C-alpha cells in the first residue's frame, strides 16, 4: 500500500492541481496578447512534461522490469484532452484541440528526455 501511495499519489495530486488551475477564469500577465499566449503555452508544455514524468515513475517503480513508455503517454494525453473538455465549461476559458497538441509537445519532450537519459532517470525512480 505504501508503494502505491508513494508512486501514484504524486501524479494524482498533479492532475488535481492541473484541474484546479484550469477551473480558474482566464487571466492576463501582460498587456500584449503574444506575451500572454507564449507564456501560458509554455506553462502547458511544462505541466504536461511533469505529468508524463510522474506517471512514468508510477509505472516504472520496479527495478529490472520492462520499461513502460506507452501507458504514461496515453494517460497524459488523455488527461490533456479531458482537461480541454473541462475548460470548455469554465467561463472565460475555451477548450481547444490546439492546446491538447501543445500539451502533447510537453509529453513528447519528456518522453524523449527519459528515453535518451534512462540511466540518469532510473536513479530517481
């Protein structure tokens, strides 16, 4: 039970945090649209890269077992799509396929990093 909590609670908490943040009304941090756009899309990339890492860690918590890359991808991608559907019901927010694709960039970047640096990542699993 302790292992389940140690490995699965972090991605669940992270998903909850994403849900809370996407439940908030739209905000601006700058006067220019392009700055807001780039900043918030960069945050999308970062938050879903972290989600993939946490789900990857949960699936790959046993040493010597086959490495699972696909299930963390499917879960992270599915959550990105579900979150965009959720945002379509939040006032001043929109659910866009474009944002799912941007989230997927974060997922793919983390996947690539893990795949190319597995020995480093394994030290922290």
